[in-house]
């Protein structure tokens, strides 16, 4: 066990209507979650993850400025598999934690807030909480709007946005179109319809605010 007073983030999620998935769809889902978690660990090797029963997942995030970005990649990555796939996600940022080798056995305020938030989700599919009142006040309503926007996205729109989230470099529409092997006009239309510019701006605002509070 490693006790820390540093601020960490915890992302907790589960799959909506997972019992309605076929065996093939369930394997697709499991592979996608593992792919996302592996990628998150390449971004920061300290990040740790778990999958429970195949339809619940959790990540401990140490590069907390990326927490919303990772949350979006989980949500969009799962939705990109098709109409049958979506998830509910609760993510939280807080100080003080007791981290164990097994994520499911770790404890701390971020774990409590994230788990509590996931249990509270009924009509919504995304919720954020923090031990910092400033963050809760600033982002609560914004994330409610974000949740609605994400819920309405098509699988194609999710697929188009994923590379934009996975890179920290500027990726032009033509480069994205080449990467996805689709027409530039199709990519441009999908990004505009998905609300990507506002989602990107919100992610940057979250990064700025979390980084500022972390340095206080």
C-alpha cells in the first residue's frame, strides 16, 4: 500500500444494457476497454486500471489534467463500436488516497466520490465530482450539457473525434481524413455536427483549471 496526499483522479464506469450484448459484441467491448486502458498507461505509466466482470471498468489517473480527455476517450471509444454500445461514467478528483497494487482494493476520497457518482446516475450518463468546491461549481452544469451532447452522437461522429483526442499535436482535417480513409468533407461535417470545437475548448478549460488548483 502507498499512501499519498497528492491529488489523483478516479474514473469509474459501467456498460449500459450489457446483458443485451451478444457474445461477439461483448468480446468487441472487452477488447476496446483494454485497448483504451493500455493507451492511457502509455500516456502515463503510473496510471492503473481494472475491469470487473467485463462490463465495469475503473482507472486511477495521476496526470489529472488529462482526466476529462481520458473520460471522453472511454465514452466515445465505446460508443464508436455501434448503436448497441454506451456507458455511464463518473469521474472524480480529490486529494489523499491509499493506493494498492489492485485498483479495486485501493481507497481514498476520489474512489468514494467516483463510486458514489456512478451509483447516482439514472437518467444521465456522465457526472463529475471533486473535493474542490471551485471545480464542482465551475463544471457541474457544463458537464450536464456535455453529457447530452455525447449521448446524441453517432458511432461515426465518435470514431472521427477519437484521433483528435488521442493526439496532443494539431491534427488538420485533411490529415484526419487520410488517417480514417474517408473524404475530407465527411470528416469536416462530422466534426461540426458533433460539436467538436466546443468539446475541445471545454477540455482545455478543464486542463487549465485543474492544473491551476494543483499548483496552489
